[in-house]
């Protein structure tokens, strides 16, 4: 009996550490994913101020073309150094969506909008990006039977309403051309975010954005070649601030930020990661005040509280 008891109870005792480790693994992955996605949001939060800097020395089309061209060359070097093979054929349609939305459409549309709109106002309009991303992801995932919970959608909708209300107050209820450009930008970017997050479950995030900017190289190179003659640089050169802004948008906004962002989405899911972006407009507001000298809107603190509450709810909601 003792031998029998020992044989039957031993597996039970041995199974406890394995069960604990199995339960701890998702929690650790979730914490890591949240941290990486938050780092991506922090990186993206400086994109609009950096773009505003770039526009002090470059035209909008030139800035967009050079941004994508430099990012594509950087990504090509990284992919070649790591000897990364070409993605499977099934990945290329999604990578082209990422290229069209995140490498071409969003940078161009937001850069054009920033010619007449402040970075603070533009950042708040783009605050509608999280629910748009979640919507694209939900439609894309319907075939897998995965749907966010009602609590998730309720919190996301509340955050979107807060951001939209803030936008309307700032524009005195009359959205202009810049707002339309920003709205179009968030739609194409949301599609790119959702598709990139999906592919990042099979490919490393840095390879997803790397291949996307490489795929866009013919367009960004052509844009640069056509824009430079029609948007000549200032006689004294673009200036250090413009060059710094351009380099940031190319190295971080267009490549480095996506590396951690897509990895974070792969770990915690597109809907949850996208809701962290509700904080991005508020961080950009801080940058716009500290670095660009823009006036902080009076409604910003109230919006900040509402948005942070929505983030907390969406992070607790289970899909």
C-alpha cells in the first residue's frame, strides 16, 4: 500500500509547480506585452511634435518621402544583417496593408494636416484611433470566433466620446479640412495597426514593420525624387531642429516604435493594446506645451481623467 500510495501521490505533488508555472506564464506575458505596447505609445506620442519640427525645414511631401525612405533603408540593413528570409506568400497582403496605412497614408495625411492644425489639436483627433483599431481587429477576427466583451466596447466607446467631445470643443463645433485629413489618417492607420498586430503573432514585430517599410521603398523613393525639386530646401539649409525631427520620425515613429508596439499587440491582443493609445493624445499635449510652446486646452485635465479611467476598464475587460 505504501508503494502504491507513493506512486499515486507523487505525480500530484510534481504537478503543482507545473500548474503554478503555467498560470504565471500568461500573467508574465501580459505584463510584458502591456509594457512594450506602452513604450510604443510613448514613442508615437512625440511623432507629431517631431513632424512639426521637420516641417520647419522640409515641405510636407518631402518630409513624408524622406521619412519612409530613411526608415526603409534602415529596415533593409537590419533585415539583411539578421539574414531574415522573405515572408511567406500568405503574409504579403497583410504587409501591404501595413505599408499603405502606416508607412504611406498616415504619415502623409497627418503631415498635410499639421500645416494648418496644431499638434495638440491633431493629437486629440487621432485619439479616436484606438476604437477604430479595435473595430478593424474585431471584424478581422470574426472568423476565429474572438470578440471583445461588452465592458471592453463600453469603455472604448466612452473614451472615444470623450476624445470626440474634446475635439469639437477645440474646433468650436466646426471641423475643418485638417480634421478630415486626420480622420482619414486614423482609418488607414487603424487598418495597418490591426493587420500588423495579427501578423505579429506569426512573425516578430520588427520584421513586420521592417518588411512593410521595405515594400514601400519604391513609393517613398519616388515621392522624395518628385518632391525635392518642387519643395526646395531653405537657402541656409533645413536647420538642426528640422533634421532632428525628420530623423526621429524615420528611425522611431516609422520603425523603432513599431517594433515594440507590434510585439506588445502580439502578446496582449490588438483590442487591449489599442486602448493604451487613448493616453497618446494626452502625452502629446504635454510635448506640445513643453517643446512647442502651444497653449494647453482648459478641457485637457478632465479629458485626461476620463481617458485614464477608460484605459483601466479596457485593460480589466476580458475578450
